[in-house]
C-alpha cells in the first residue's frame, strides 16, 4: 500500500498523467522524484515533525512533494491556490510552517509576500522553471539530490484548513501513525472495500488538488498501484475526452460539474466513448435530485455519493440503487453510529431533524482552537462528534441533510464562511453594517451575497456595489467575495446586537 512497492513491481507503469500536457511519470520516476524531494527538505533544514506549507496549482510536482513529505515525517499544510498574500501568511504562521512552497503561476502572490517580510518569515521556494523573485527554486534544488531514500524516513501527515466560526481558517489535526512510510493505509483499505480501487484503476481527477478529497483519492490510487490522470482545470469537453482517451475507470466530481456536463449538447455527450467508466463518485455539496437522476439516466447506476469532512470523523455512503430507493439521501454510516440530537445534545426520535453526531468516529481536533474543538463534541455524550450539519434519519438508517453548517455557503463544492467577508466589508469606511450569506446560483449551487447598510444612503446603487466587490477581490480569494451587493437602510438586529440574518436570507430562498 505505497507507490514504492509498485516502483519495484511495475516500474514503467504510469503513476501520473497530466491531462493538459500529456506528461507521464512512471512509478519508478515518482519514487525517484519523491526521494529527491525528501533530500531537498533535509537540505532546507526541515526535520521530522516540522510543518511545510504547499501553495500551488495542479502540476506534476504536486505529487512529488506529497510523497516526499509523506516519507519525511512532515506535516504538509495544503493551501488553496486562490488565496491572497495575507491569507497565505495567516495559515503559514498559524500552522507553524517552517517553509512555503509556491507554484510559479502564483508568482504575483509570492511577490506580495516577498515585499512584505512582516507577513511571514522569508522561507519560500518556487516550484517551476528558473529563479523567480530571487527565491530558492524547488526544481533546481531537487535536481541536485540523490534518488535513494533519506536515512531518517518516517511517515508524515497532511493538515487541511477550513474556515472557523470567526471567519479565520482553522487547521484540522488528525492523529497519525508513527513508524516507516510504507505501512497499511486505512483509507486505501476502505476504498478497496467501497469503490474496488486496485492496480487496474485509472482515476481521473478534475478538481484542484488542494481540496481534501482530490488529494486523498489520488494518493490512495497511487498507494494501490493505479494510475492518476490529473486535469489542470475542469472543462466538460476535456473531461469527457480524457475518459475516452485514457479509458478512465473511476472519477470524482462535484454537482457543479454534473450540471455543466448535462448542459452540453446531446450530440457532444454521445460522441465520447464512456464505456470504461465503472464509478463516478460525487461529494462536497448537495446534489439536486433532478440532476442526479439525469446523471444516472445517462451513465447508468454507477453514480456513488458520500458525505464526509476533512475532520475524518464520519463517512456516509450511498450507491445508485440505494439512492433510487431513497432519493435525496446521502447514505448510511460506513463506521460508527449516527445520532440526531437537539441543541442540548439529547437524542431526538427517529425522523426528527437536528444536529448530526457520530459515535465511535475518528478523533480530531482544530489546531489552535480548543473552543471549536469542544463545540464539536456532544455535551451529553462526549464521545460523539459533529461537523455542525443538520439532518434526519429514516427508518432504514439513511441520512438526509436538511441544512448545512450555520449559514455556511457551498459554492461549486467549496465551503465558504460569510463571516470572513463580513469582517472585511465592515472595515470599509463607507459601510455601516453588513450581512453575508449564500443565494441560489444555477451553476455553483450557491453564490455569496452581501447586504450592506451604507453610511450614506445616497451611495446605495449598482456603482457602489461594484466598487465594494472590487475592493473585496483585492483582499480576499475571489471565491469568498460577493458576486452581488444589495442595500438596506437598517439591518435587522436585536437590541442585544444579534443579526437576524435568516430573515434576510429568506428573501432569496422563497421555497
């Protein structure tokens, strides 16, 4: 259960194929590149137990770095490539990362960080060709290293960041096994059982690798000796062409991708041979029932869905046959026991809606946030944990999500917390009050809406709204920024200061 095994067993087999360029990396090459990367980490002074941040677009070196960190005892902190310099600096500092590796397409952010040494220590390297902004070049450094394993190998771990209730991202720390990097992989065992992944799997990854699911699935495919075909970015036409060209057996999508695929002309969809497909897995956001029905009608009962989180405390799964019998469900727990509880932590009768908890799930904690960690535990049953989502169970144990984390926005499979844009907009000199929340979007499920109370009502209008959106985009990742701005003369707040955001949001969700 490690690509090193297949570097010996099937050295010439492709481990990675980059869909945009056709670049192929064999298992033998991946092993050599990962070993050189591990030596490079040691040359940079990175030790077992240190954290290193990776801020990069989809590219072949991503896999080198993942597997180099996995055998170097490193906590690899993976950052969204859409972040701005101040957001990158916050995560690097919060995680205690000793170094930051930046992809060459993000050179502009690297320049901002280099120009502002107060944001973070100047311990960066560029991934790409040639020196950029005078920073160490990862590719040049690794080229000088030996292809043999480092002397002090130890298994590493990844740490993802998800936004917290304060709007600041929070790292999710999951306990990791100690010992050598080549050992049984619990995720690989599970995916063998659930999805049938093995040496014959050819997996198409169409999403950014900084997301937990694409990163987890691609590395598990490598662990089991399968081939990963990685797209730089998703387009429906190239996605279908890649399935045909590489005889893809498995892939994972988000509902937004389903919608774009279904919007292709029927003749375009029919001209691609998709007969190699065995499973199309989806997650990350609720899928509208009609969309999923159309996907099953098109591709057959090979659509699989799961509900989980970066915290890793639960894994809920449903196949096509089960979904057709329980439309709208996200499935049943594959380990542990689901409980639906009220706000006090007491279990509710079957069929009632409440907070979803799992008993006997994997333990986790939020880095540097003991309060958020404590709030993820049931007050009456300390061993039960929650992601904060709301739902109900039917008599067969199938879970239905009836709401999401408190006002969390899910846009194209990306979780967005409106508090972050609210905290930014309230600092604008002409904004008196603000509320952010999700509103319907045909392509992405939801988009960010800001409702603003201006200091001067005469400023309310399209021009000021556009100005505020542009102002946000200069300071936050664009996915977090509002796509539209409406105005209120006075925000609905209680005397205590509590904002009745639900009242505002309801205007945009009439159903």
